[in-house]
């Protein structure tokens, strides 16, 4: 199985190279640093890679669409597709659904791996997509149609059960517990940072809205709280994550808001609580949400601490 990886150079060091390395453990990977030798024609090698690939892993980012070569490679992959054979496997990196629709409406309707997940999670998602596509190719036309119906029925069943659970007291409890788990992970992370670093110190407080506030240097505040969640239903529940500048302990006081994210709960297999941001490509687990929140707060702190 041969995979062609299309990407922008800005995404190479911190994401594409680790991704290519892990994929190469299971697949034959065409990745420019692996394939190109001194004196070889870039265009000729890319053309050969496109022709010989079984699937194209396309790392979509703002940088990807700003460049010359990556969109050209994407066009080549589209040209190789057939109605019954889809070979493009998108990975969204730093893009919302609206961004992708603006760049490429066709790609916006395709299942995409979430580039903000760990490399391991992205590799797992790509393997699942490749295995499913291979199984589909091996089926006859009637079997293929029946398989799609079976998958649809299973998806509808899971969605219905998740919706019913979300409207129950048990579901509301599971969502509230998952939110508390996010707070615990974040609070523990900052506690470990306090112990490991004298340069950055943080203060954690649980506030009246059953959430968490982290006071950081540079008068930064990091607020996490679950709202619109009730004893017998979590259908309107939203986990809000705010980054603020000010000294307030309470999220309803005045402050300068630097960033805001909202995540709605749903249920995956095994009644696992998942969180989806509006416009996001896929739902994330509780642990992934906590990690994502920490990364974004660290980026905000870095912008203040290391001005350009």
C-alpha cells in the first residue's frame, strides 16, 4: 500500500515528519524528504509519486492553500479519483469547516482526521479510513450497497442512543463528570508546572459556577465551566473555555476576553462523552479536549511573554 503525503513546508517539522515516520511502519510512504535525491526533478518525482499512490494523505492548513505546489498536488489527486474510488484522505490542521468550505467545498464534505489530535490519533484515523476503503473495494456492487446500508443503520442507532442518553439523568451525570475530569486534568497540569518551574507560577480556584479558574502571570485568566446543564438533561449543555486579561475571579464580571471556545457534549461508543466545537472537523475525547485547551492557553501566554 503506497501513500502520497501532500503538505506545506510550514507543517513539516512538527507534524508531517512524525506522521510520515509512523505511517511508514505500516505503508510505503511517498514523502518528499524520503524520495527526492540531489539532481532529481521535483516535478517528475511528484508526478511519479501521484501516479503510483493508492491514497493521498493531504495535510490541509492555511499555509497549504497559500502555496503553489500543494494545491497542484491536490489537483493531481482529484484527477486520479473515480466515482467508485476515492483516494484523498484529508487531515485538517488549524482549519474550521468554514475555512475548508471557502478553500475547497468538495473537501468540506469528506471525513477528515483532526490535525490538532496527537500524531498517534491521526495515524489511527487514517488506518481506519484506509481499511474501510479497502474492504469496500473488495465487495461487489450489491454487497457494497448493502454494506453502506448496514453502516448507516449502525450509525443511526448509535446517534439515537446517544441522543436519548443526553436527555436522561444518567447522561447529564456523565457529562458533568466528564467536565469535572477536564478541570481535574487542567488543574493537575498547572500544579505540576508550579512544582517544576519557578519562572511561571499559577493559582487554581474552583468557582461558584462549578468550574475552574487559573490565574496566570501577565494578569491572564483561564476559565473553564459547564453551563446549561441540568439534573435530568444535558441537551443544552456547553463547556466554555475562556482566556481573559484581568484580575476577576468570576466569569460574569468585566474583563478583556482574549479567546472563547464552546464545546457541546455527545456520546460515542461505550457511552463515552465526546466534545465537539462548532465548525470543528470531529469530536474529541475529554482528555484530548483538556490537552487542546492547555496548548491554546500556552500559546496565548507565549504571545504576551515573548512579544515580537
